C-alpha cells in the first residue's frame, strides 16, 4: 500500500510544480516571449518608418536634382565666347581711338602754325576720334557684360543687343571693303566678312529654341 501510494506522489513532483503548477514559472515563461513578441512591432515601426521616409525623401530629392538645373546649351557657350572675343577687340579699338584723338588734339596748335586751318581740322578730327572711342567703350561693356550674363543664364538681352550692333558695324565694314578691293586689296573685305559672320552667329545661337528654353528655365529657377 505504501509503495502504491508513493507512486502517485512521486510523479506529481516532476509534473506538478515544474511543468504546470508554477504560476510564476508560467508567467515568466509566457511574459518573456510576449515581451520578445512585442519588440518586433517596435523594430518594425522603426524599420518601416525610417527607411521608407528617408529612402523616399532621398529618392524624391534625387528626382528633383535630375529635373533641376538644365544643361547649358553649347550654342549659348559659343555665343558667349564670341562675345568675349568681340569685347577684347572692342578694348583694343577703344584704346586706339582714344590715343589717336589725344594725339591729334595735342598737335592741333602746332599744325595751325604750319598751315592755317589745319589746327582746327585736327581738333575736329580729335573730337570725332574721342566720340567713336566712347561709343566703342560702351559697346565693349555691353559685349563683355552681356557675355557674362548669357553664360550664367541670367539674361541674353544685352548680348543680343551687342551682337545686333556688331552686325550693323561689320556690315558697313564689309561694304566699304568691297569698294576698296581694287585699291587696298581684299584684306578689309575679309575682315568685314569674318566679323559679320561672327556677329550673326551670336544672334542666331542665342535665338534657337534650345537656348530660349534654357534661359526660360533659368529665369524660373532663380529666386525673384
């Protein structure tokens, strides 16, 4: 009887408190997995929120960068380079005209002693030289400043005005070269033709559809 009675008590020890009987063990065992189970939503929220927001924001920024500043057309760069070349020539012409005007004006008194009326003629010529020197200086400023604005996308108007003036001046030079071919050779004509072609290229390259679209995009992109 004692051996039979002791048999139920011995199995109760291994199956009772350790397996089922311990509420504390059950609570700990169940609570810890529950805590572990509760952590994934937190990790999920972090993993879902941060990568999604950051990745989407970066992707959107990348898209804005792609559609942001357009590529500067090669025609605008060529027109600006030609404008700078014309500006350099304008500086040279301005200096020569000023020097010529000063030279004529300083010698007008001595010329009057040599031949009556010659001093007045030299004074008038000196004034004409200085006048054209001022015009050349103004045009030089327009060409250099307009080229800088055009290549930066700020505006093409100034370079268009300077190029149009250059077309008129080189056209007159070309016509004068045609009349002096027999006496002075084709040098003046060739110089006028080269200048005329370069001036026309400035205006044409700035007026293309691609250049117009680029300047419009640059105006829209700049803060008002």
